[in-house]
């Protein structure tokens, strides 16, 4: 278990106001702010085999079973939440890098803000499962200074290829039946457009296979249909739906709202309830609960015929890719922590 506990104590001082308070029977005062940043490992997955209806082109992954090791591992806990919900003395970001724009520090299972890594380093060791090996020499996953929220450190991935989808960082979730995953993401390079499927993070049944998975990312081609039109935008998709086949939930956010665009931060929250080899998931974008079209039919949630045991963090390609993806304040929690202020 990896537990980082930061304690900040504001020195008490005697002043005229303090004397008045003391006279009122309030005694001495102390400000104690604890901001935990817990961390853990895990992940698996397989090709999406899309062939989504509405004329969608299959992604041709052929990735099934391409994994190396399953990266099982014990699940560390994230530690206690911040006393009084504070994120920093005087409202400043909590030590450890959690921005005031994120609820990451209050997550009770995992909170990763990348501040404990040296700039230019590749995250390894707890909480990540290092037994899952990336075989793509062009794939890059590094912590970069100034790339995160509010100029903090961020996690940058680039060079994603559909030929290698075991390159994300893997965190073992263990046996969670009801949980939330939250992450801030920023796409680099050109605005997303006709990319088939590019994921930001995934929730898989296996550590080193990319199927079955719940994929959180972007869809830009006819695999997200709205009748005869393309329904581009964020996606919440299960590669193996509860009724069999692929269950791709298309938000149409780019069509309806013009998002996502490159260079802007988005807060993505995924709520998962699972058990008996079934999961039900829902996506929130910047705090707004999403509805979906699935094969042109409206749905309010996405169901998968599997349970997620691993979180995979970092851009993965299933035909198409972005120049880069930056992530910050990645958390897993038993309750919704939100996107912050």
C-alpha cells in the first residue's frame, strides 16, 4: 500500500482578536489540513471489433489476447480524506500538486496528481503494475512540468498506435462493485475530427488485453451514427455489451456542443456499478450527465457483459490518434468527488 499523508499546521499567534476569542470561551485555535494522495496499480483489454451499425468501419484491431502478463497485484487504498474537505491552507492547491480545480484529494481509493515524479520521468512502481509491458518503441508516456492543471505537472502520452494497445499505465482495481473514476484530460495538436476511436482511459477485465473493456474516449467517424449522419464526440463504449456485440455510447458532443477541441481541459467522470459479470456505466463531462446514441438509438447508460478489474491510463489508438494527450488528477473513489471549483 502506498500512502502519502501531508500535514500542514498554521502557527497560532496571540493577538488582540485572539484575546477576545479566548474571553468568549473559544480557547486556542489551530488549523490542520490533511490532504492524502493515495496510489495503486492495474489493467487489461482487447480489440473493439466494432463493426458498429450505421455503416461504421471496423477498427481492424485484431488485438485480442495480445497482452503480456495480467498484472494482478494488491490494491492499495488511498488513505483518509482531507480534514474539513480543505484542499490547502488559505485556499492554495494542496501539497502534492492536487489543484483547487479537482476533487482528487478527497478520493478514498486512488489519487494521482503526478507531483511525486521527476519531470521527464516515466511513471513506474506502485501504484502501477509494471508487469504489463509496452512493446511499441514509438509510444511515449512521461510526466512533464507545467503541462497539468494550473501549471502543475501532467502525464503526457503520445505516439499511440492501433498495433500496440498495452502501453497505458495499469492500476488494479480489485473487486469494486460501485465506484467513480475521474480525470482531467487535454488533447494536443489539431482538433479531433474523423478519428475512428481514440481512448483517454479504459476499464478492462484483464490487465494486458484490450477486450473486454469499457472505453472512455473520442469517436469521430460513422461508427457513431445518427441515422445517416456522423455523431462525433466523446464516447463511453463497451467492447462486449450486456446483450453481446459492441455497445458504443456516442455523446455527439462535438456535433451538439462543439467539444472536444484541442488545448482545452475537460473533466470526465465515469460511474460504474458492477457484479455477476455485468456492469452499468455512465459518463459526466464537466459535471454534465451524458445521454447517448447507440446504433442510432437513444440510451441513458452503457452496459457491458463483464466486470472491470483494471484501470488503464493514457492514450490508446483503435485507428486514429492525437498528437498528444495530457492527463491530470486521476482518481478512483467509492463516491463522486466531482471536478472541483
